């Protein structure tokens, strides 16, 4: 059975590159009726962030990637948090020492620094030849030590990666990496092998940064007599041709995008396509469709550049598909932030905005007009906005248009169609263009050039009494 895993370090933040790795592992497992496992790689205790595991679990849940085994849900291969597996790693480290594939190293930080200062590019196997007796004594004396992998000095190793093909690395280019640190915790270089094996991982899907160190891991598989998994390394998501999309650029986290008002599945859909192509070039795909179409052959060897504009476009398609109630609910935090506590029909505002926003934080710009009309100012807004020469030079005309607008709003303010017809009629009577009257009407009601919808919609949004109060205010300023 196919078993894949997502193995994040708990940094308190889920980069969308990490989310994409998780997604591909999830899709591959689901496509093949397999299981998707979550493993927390927290052996670097310095980097531990409180609540970070929760961040990851919540993110996967929001993204719609249900994991079959992992923290909280458990499973047959637990614990799924590496810091709780310390003894397991030690057991195998000792086995490797027995077989000569690993060794104790007591070298001090100073010695290692000197080594590098003197031009060494890797550890010099200094402790490989310590006698058993000496090792025992130094351990007994409480000297700190690490356990290192014993890489052969000659030869090379080749393996097949499903994306990058055959990868060969010379042993002379590999260092005797630390497997167990002085605190007794394993390094990633060790724990990934032990856990992938013990957790029955069949396909190891991870970032390309591990492509060249995989031969080292393969030596460990071989030394322990274990079968290697299938390897699938992924190119990173780039900000531009030469830079990775990184946390430092801000806003590279899944949560950052959710906060900006992207919908979880729109993000998932977009990142799925950043590094993988479905054969038929379809772009809007549900999780079921992604699962059905996903294939290793579609993974790209080249990296892809993140394009937020494209993700916005995709998001807008999902926004339009929400029911009115779903959109209204999703918009609430943004209303709270950008236009809270106004006397308007918020449900109707949602109706006006749903077809007009790409991401929910567009609410900010799209509702700016709600603050353009200032009742308390001498003139409620800059009348230059009317942009109608005749209006500007002919005050009598201006007044009479507003008078008519007030009259039709009084008569038809509760009926958009009738109101619209009446406004058109004003244009006919005054020998103006229909658009001119509608333009004046909308500006008079809002004091804004851009509104989601015309004057009649604004009357509905504000309610008839408020609309009339605004028109009267404008009139009083003419
Ligand atoms: N903890 C590793 C990382 O976050 C996981 C790599 C892997 O998937 O093996 O990069």
C-alpha cells in the first residue's frame, strides 16, 4: 500500500511551499488508495515554537488534507512526534556503531573550527579509530560526544529520483554527518531514514534541497538492511527567476494568504499547479479532480514562479461560486475591520460585493466609498466630482436636478425599477443624457467616483431615509 508523509518542522508557520509538498504527498496517497501521514520533525529543540504543531494541524485541516496517521489521531507507527522517539533512534545508532557504519566522535568545537580554518571542507574522521577502551572511558568520564555516520572514502552511489532521474554522488563529496547530537537527539539526516522506514513510507516526497544528500541516507538504509523508498524531490516555489519565495518576503505563509482573504481551496488549487501540470491544462480543479489527475509524470523539473495575480484570479472564481450566505459569512471579519457599525444593509452589501471582489480583503478598497460622504462637513464631498460643465456653471439646473432626484427617491425609493425609470425620465425632461443624470445621482448619494453598483443600489444599501438626507444635504450646499 502507498504510504506518504508530510514531515514539517514546527516553526509556527506553514510556508506555502511546505503546504504544496504536503499536497503532493496527500494527492499521491489518495490517488493510490494509500495513507497520508503527518510526522512532526522537532529534534532541533532550539527552533521549537509553542503551539506550532497546532498551526500545522489546523492548516492541513483548512486546506482539506486529512491525514490518516499522526499526532492526535495516532496510528500503528507512533509516536509521530520525533522528540518522543529518542530511544528508537539511539537503538539504531548503536546498531550502526556495531556494524562499523557509525562511530562516536568527541571532537571539541574548537578542534572542528581549527579544522575548517586550516582549509578542511569536511570532518577528517579523527575519532573513527579510537579504541573501544578509550571510547568507553571517555563516555564514562562524561565527555560530550556525537555519533557520526561513517561514509566510505572511495566509490560513489547512484539512485533514481522520479523527477530528476539518476543521481550519482561521489563519497568523497560527502561528510561523516552527525546522526546523534550531544543532547542525544537525532539530526534530520538520521531521523528521516529511521522514521521513513519504521513508518512504512513507500514514497518520500520532499524538497529538492535533499536531492544530493539522499545517497547518504541510502547508505544508512543499506547498512540497516532496509528497502529504500521511492524518491520524489520537488523544486522550490520562486519569487522570481533567482530567489526562492521566502518568509522574509513576508506573506509566504498559508495563514498570511487566508488573512488576506484567499479561500483555502483556491490557494490549494493554485499551488497544485505550481510545479505540476495536469495533461489537459485545466486550471480550476476541486480536490477530487486534483486527486484523480495527479501524477508524478506531471511534476516539473524546473522551478515555478509564484504569481499572486493569477492566484487572485483563481480565487475570484471560487468567490463567485460561494452561496450568498457563505460569502456574507466569509466577509464578516473584513467588514469588521474596514466598515464596521455603519447604518447600511450589510447583507445587501455582500450581494453587491460578491461579483466584484477577487479576494476578500478587496472589501477594503471596495467599501472606501462608504466613508466619502461627510454629513458634518460644510460640503459633504468635493463637488468637482460631478464633472459636468453645465451643472457646474448652471446652478439653477443643478438645483433642479437634485430637486427632481429627491422627488423620485421619495416616490420610488423602495422600488429600484421604478426609481430607475423615473431617473431616466428626468434626463428626458431636461434634455440630458441618461448617464449624466445617473452619474449625478450616484455622486450626490455617495460622494464617491467608484461604488459597487449605481445610485439605485446605493439607495437600497443606505435605506431611503438616509438617501434622502444625503440628497437634501447636497441640495443645501448648492
Ligand atoms: N523536516 C524537513 C523539512 O521541513 C522535512 C524534509 C522531508 O520531508 O524529509 O524540511
